[in-house]
C-alpha cells in the first residue's frame, strides 16, 4: 500500500517527517517474515476483540461493523473504477464480494460457538485443500490424513468443553469460502488493477451483509463506543494485515509466505488464551498442531 507515502519527507512547515514516511520506513526496516507474523497476529487480535463484542452485539452485526469499516477504508485508499468493466469482470467482482461476506459471517458464527484456536484450525482446512489440490503428490495423502486427524480430535464426540457441531459446521463453511476466496482473489487480480479488486469486493460484501447486520444489531449499532471498536476490528482484521502481507510478498518467495501462514491456527489459539482466557485441552492442542503440520507440509511439498 502506497497511499500513505509521500515524496516530500517533510511536513508543510518543512521540519517534521510525515507520519506516512515514518510508517513506511518502519515497515521497510522489518524483515518480510516479521511483516507476515505481524499480519497474522493482527488478524487474530481483531478476531479476539470481535469475539468480545458478542456480549453486546450478535455476530452478524459485528461482521457488518468489521466489513463496513474495512470497505470504507479500502474504498478511500483504492477506489475501484466501474467504467469499462466487462460483464465477466462484474461477475468475478460480485462473486468475490459475496464469498467474502459469507466467509466472514460463518467464521464469526463459528467464533461464537468455538474457542478461537479451534475455529481457525477448522477454517484453515480451506486454504490447505487448495494447496493440496494444486500439488497432487503422493505425499499429500499424509497431509490430508494429518488434517483429518485434527478434525477428528476436535469433534465433540464426548464432553468436549466449548465445542459444538454447529460451530464446526460454520467453521467448515467458512473454510470452503476461504478456498473460494483464494481462487477468486487470483481471478480478480487479473481483472482489476492493483488492490481495487479487493476494494470492490469489500464494498459488495458490505452491501450484502448490511440487511442482516442492521436488522440484528438495531439501534446498538449507533453506540459510539461499539462503532469505534468495530472500526478497530476492521483495521486489525482487514486493512493492516493485507497491507503487511502485500509488502512482505514483494520481498519474499510465495512458498515461504505460505509456510509462515501455516502458524495462523496456533497464533489464534495463543491469542485465545491470552486475550479471552480460552484454555485448550491437550487433545485440542494436538488437533491444532496436526492441522498446522499438515499446512506446513503441503506448502513445503508444493514448493
């Protein structure tokens, strides 16, 4: 993201560096692996703060706040141009936006029913499936088996505290949407310049989710403190991590980026413990680590 960068390193008074230049310089001083990890923890912090909002708002209303905040910011930074778009461009952009809306809605519904680490681990099956499908090596059977073992360990066969079949179902739908999001993101990248494809999709997703979010949230959506928290969630969950990941991808191989992203379920479990007090049992930690190992292995194998 270059919207906050300026050629002139001084302010209008000619004395102080601009904030954008300082931020850009700070980001340039961080190795790309550090940017990816910062992005991961930003996403999970956003999810943690969003989950805390569930005490005041239903998940669908929180999703609306997050997506609306992200759409406003991304729309201002990378305003999409609608003139000259072919019908196929519109189709890809609209599908991208609808997928983004459903992915976020089902993930937040999963968060309301599952510990963060469990929800993210199950959702991570989506990108894992894309990686395995793209590789098609015999060793992929090992990663599929590890991921399946993780799901079996997470399933509430007995008395598994904080885990429900409904939550697992929502997380699986979110994972399928994440897989579609990856494919549609690539398609949109070939049809929209720069980051305007994502901006277009976020605006579409905000429009799609608005009826549900406004209906369930009602007048509570007008509370200033909730709006501010929603804005923060949008920044932490969408704008900041996307900017960091985009900058990191320009400075590192894609397979290394994929390997680093494999730690996301473990990062979610850690944030869940530190921020929300969600203590996973040994079986749940083993399941999360199975899915992390499967993602790491499939990314290495598909290098």
